[in-house]
C-alpha cells in the first residue's frame, strides 16, 4: 500500500506544479491585459482631449472669422467716410441758405452710412488734440515744434480718424505730434 500512496503523491505533485505554472501564466497574462487596457485608456483620453481642444479652437476661429468677414469691405469704405467728413467741413465754411440745405442732406447721408457701418461692427477710435501720443495706439505722420511746453509729446492735430472692427484696430489714427 505504501507503493500506491507513493505513486499517488508522485502523480499529485506534477499536477500541483502544473496548476502553479498555469496560475502564474494566468496572472502574468492578466497583468499584461491590464497594462494594455491602461495604455489604451490613456491613449483614448489623450485623443479625446485633443479632439476637444480642436473643437474649441475651430469654433473660436469661426467666431473670429464671422466677426471680421467684412473687413475688406469696411476698410474700402473708410475713405468714403473721410470724404464725407471733409465735405461737411467745407460746406460748413460757406454761409448761404441753399448750401445749408445741402449740408443737411449730406449730413443725413453721412449719418446713415456711419450708423449702417456701426451695426456691422465698425467703431471709431476717439483721439483729441492734446491727448498723450502713444505709438501703440496712434500713427505719427510728422512731428512739429510744440506751441507750448505742455504740448510736448502730445497730439497737435488729427489728420485721419482711426477705426476698429470689433476688438481689432483696422486703421490707426494718423496724428501730428509736438516735439
């Protein structure tokens, strides 16, 4: 009987060794799968984040494009606004009843054009004589001797108005600066 027990234990030992090897293989295979799953999750999250950034960036670019879509047309209309301002200034110099009626008509057309362009996002940069010159906000056409010491580095005259489209400056005001 002892031989039967020995044979039985010998048969059981290889089975136990095989079971241990199978368990180790299953654990290492499970660890590999878990590691692969973690890598794929990380890859997916990065791809998803990249896609979200892409969507946000393109929507922002699209909004900017819509805001400035008519920029070329508005820039082309700026000389017309300047001509209206010059015409009104010249008409104001003449003192005649008929000319004053003409002035009213030109003012109405000018105001209508300005209001229409304002609804499209055009804004005027406000610059006055006596403001401090800033190279970031103004374009200096020339410098002349200042009429007084307090006008040095200040704007003496505004030659052309500046305009913005939304938040962007499309034409800087052209000014004369005192030295």
